[in-house]
């Protein structure tokens, strides 16, 4: 087995060289065995639209059935719909075959026990059990159930626009093309859809709507049609990208702020969770709106856990994951997030860009990855950064180190998925942002042999 496919939050690799048929079988056997040991009996399994998903899904289901666990096959769906199955069906866990927003050559698995995805040590446990190959034995029962209409009706019952809002939808030929247009039309939107046919080759653009090059077409269509908003969905529809009426991409952290300000009107004093890469505007504006801002670690599973612990109604990431416990189940669902945004536009009567009126304008970089020779090196350099900057500045070290400097901040953290450091920088002016970036990156080079690579 290629151990690099086991990530912090899920399992992901190139198919079929890294995520082989044998590996999928071993993962299914390991997962089924864990479920059996916990006295659990049944899971739901879904998959995304990638061309190799049906093959992987079939092999995984067969392996789980062989451990004595029953399986409900819920078809080709979005990841949030798979999560929805945990609340809608009488099951003990779930598995989603997907590589999310990765290129078409990748695939993977998101595994859940109870009502939430597993991560960290639980993923390590699956990896170790798969390596040993000793599994429970039994004969589980396979059934099929389509819950798509149940999900759509659930959303339709929660949202109803007072008047039509013209939107442009781009599901990127991925899972959102299955039914997102239908959802938005049924709550009262006027939908212009592009790239709205399912094609696992993703022929028009990469399915990640948080990167500008992937939303150029969406932006142009919004401006050309006079739409109030553009909504882009990623490969498995758990991450959202939003384009305002002027054609600008709203970063995920500022989108979280839009939702936070709306929620705080009905839940004053509520806690709002956001991650360490987020703009300093969040802390300032959430506080100003009467909320309690809580900065936390990067990663959807970690944020969901923190959100549950703090009983927070909302959490969000720069990467476009937005988690609603307010009027929802506490997980990230881009289609649902789109419904909430349309509701805000409907209630406020504002243009999308006006939802951020009065928010301070700060200047920041995208994520800048610094490649290291191995995982040990990335952790060593990150620790050196913590020790160095702790002596001269205020730091937040909950996930790497966020260095608070006059007029801005810099972030250095070890990637959860690659032998690299993830950095990001922000300043009150572009000049100050550039200064902080150059200072911190120069210092990192002194700590070890790094290669400053791509920004995204």
C-alpha cells in the first residue's frame, strides 16, 4: 500500500497507481472491522461523478459486506448528501467515494462513523488495520435507496424567496450538476446554469471555485446577464465559491463573515469559528456584530469538532468550506450555503457586494507553499518559526504560528497532506503585506532548505 494516500481528514490518491483495487479492498475490510468491533451494523455508501468512482465504489462495498456490515448504496451524489444520509436514514456510518476538488486522475474516500467524518488517529487506525489485512468476517446485506428527492424537498421546505433572484450557477460538470439547479429553482431563484452536465473528465475547468482561474467564465456570465450573484461548486459540492454582481470572487473567510453577521442578528453573542488563514477583518467584524470570534485549526473535520464543542452555529474556512449548525446539521454543504446566501439577499434587498460594506479592506496573499524534503523537515522548520517569533512578537500557535506584527500578520504551518509549509500574509496596505511576506519567507530559508512554490 502507498501510505501517502492516508491524509489527516480522508484518503486520497491517484487512480489506479496509488489508490489500487487491492488498496480499496483493504480499506473496506478495515473500515467494516472497526464498525463490527463497535457493535455497528449498517452504513450508506455514495460516490461522485469521476469516471473510476463506480469501480472503486463496487470494490469498497464488496469488502465492507464481507465483514458482515450491511450497506445501503445511495448512488452517485454529492458529499453533503452522503452526510445527510446519516441524519435521514437509520444507519451507523457512511462512506463517500470522492477526491473532492482534486484533478480527474484522483479519487478517494471520506469515511464517517455515527453522524460525522473520522479524521486523525481514526484514519491512522484504518491505515494500520488495512496494512495487517486481518478483518472481521460475515455476510452483509446490500440494498439501494435514492434519497436525492428527500434532500431537495427538505431544502425546499426551509427556503422560499419572496421574489425571484437571478443567479448564475457553475457546478463545473461535477456532482452539483446532478441537482443543484433544481434546488435553486424550487426555492424561487431564476437560474442560468453553465457547465451543468455531468462529465467526470471536468472538460471546461478544474472543479475548485475558490481559485480565480476556475471562475473566470462564471464571473463573465454574471456581468453579462446582470445576475445578482454567481455560485460555483467544487467536485463533490462541499465547497462554495461566490461571485458578486461586479464579477469579483468573494474569499471564503469574508463569505463566512457575511453568514456570521446575519446569524448574529438572531443569535446575539454566539460563537463563530474560523481558521488561522483567515483575514483579521473576521475577528474585528464578528466582535463588532456582537459575536465571539474563535480562531481554530485548518481542516474541515477539526472545525466541525470545535464547532460542536463550542456549540457554535457557524464555522468557515478560506477554502470555501462553510459549516452551519444554525438551522442545519453542522457540516459543510455548498448547495445549502448557496440557499442561505440567496435568503440573505432576499431579506436585505442588497447587492451581493453591499453585504461587505463597511468591512475594512486588507491586502493578503493566497496560500504560498514552501516545499520541504520530507515531513520531519516541515515540522522542524515550523517549530523553529514558533520559537523564533515568540521572542519578538505576539504569536498564536494553535496551528503552526500566526505572527502578529504591526500592520498585519504572517502564518507558517505544516501542511496536513504534503511535505511542505503553508504560508499566508496580510497587511493594512499592499506594501505592508509584501514587507511581512519577504521578511518571514527570508527567515524560513535560514531555518532549512525550502523551495518556495505555488500560490493558490
